[in-house]
């Protein structure tokens, strides 16, 4: 149990290190890749998830996936909360490491970059704020995401299992490119809430409001509904 929890913590932290790091590169002043854009960011998130899955193996790195696996009977319900909490802690830890790495660039950007853009390094935000539609977009993206992962894992059995992390990374890339423009496609409470909490407590100057209303409702709650729907659909339609 302890090994699994530590793997979930480290796997989530590594995913966030890649993801928050690329947003630091894109947003902050005087980085080598300032202004590199969304394709650069989405690709790095995708590859980062692939690397995390290869390195730490059979991990969820996403509380929504933990819920889906519990519904399918692959994880005991008693493990849902502990795994989700260590994933949240991993998200916080990964974001804090990236803040430290880019601390000079954060300082150089104070007063020169909108504080909301700084906050968005850590957490997602909607392109247009419409909470009911934002909730549905995040729900639907997570439904596709979890359904896709479950389908990939079902297809990649035996020796083909080594291809599953690559396929999952490509799935993230496709969802990001096709559905990410509305909410930023968090699809993962640990991905959004962990770094959002880090933004709240780290000594970043001239902070924007953390927008807890959006953070709790859309990237916080909606992914769980999407994951539950995906697990029920994949069991009912494909017999997973």
C-alpha cells in the first residue's frame, strides 16, 4: 500500500513538473521559450504523462481515474480517498518545485504580466466564463478521456501493454487540441487543485484571486462525474 501511494504521489508530481514547467516557459519573461504557444504546452503535457506512466507503472495520477477504477472493481473503495489525497499532494509538490526553479522569472515578471496569466500557469481557467457550460465541457472531456484510457488498457494486453502510455499521451494531446480551448481540459482534480493551492500559499508577488468557485466546481467536481459516466458506459457497452 505504501509503495502504491508513493508511486501515485511521485507520478502526479512528475506530470505537474512537466505541465507547470511548460506554462512557466511560455508565460514568464526571460525564459528560453517565452511565447511558445498552446501546441508547445499541450504536447509537453502529453509527453509528460507518458513519461510518468512509463516510470511509475500502474498508477492513476488522477482522482477521477481512481473513482472509475473503484466503480469497475479494480480498486477498493477504501483506497479512493488515500490515493486521491496523495495525488493532490503530488500536484502541490510538483508545482512548488517549478515555482522554485523559475523563481527569478516570476520575480522578473511582476508588474509586467497580468496576475491572472500568472495564476493560469498553475491552474485552469475558462476561455469564456459560463459555469454551467464550463462544467459540461469539463465533464465531457473527462468522459472521453477516461473512456479512452479504459479502452486503450483493454486493447493493450500482454506485450502490447508497453504501448499503452504512448497511446494515453496521444489521447491527451488529441483532447487538448480538440476540446481544450473552452476550459483548459484539467480532467483531474490533482492537476488543477494541487497547483492552485500552491499558487495560494507560495510567496508570489501581486497575486490574482485564486477563483475557488470555478476551481472547485469545474476542474474539481466535473471530472468525477465524467469518470463515473465513463466507467458505467465502458462496462455496459464494452463489458470492461
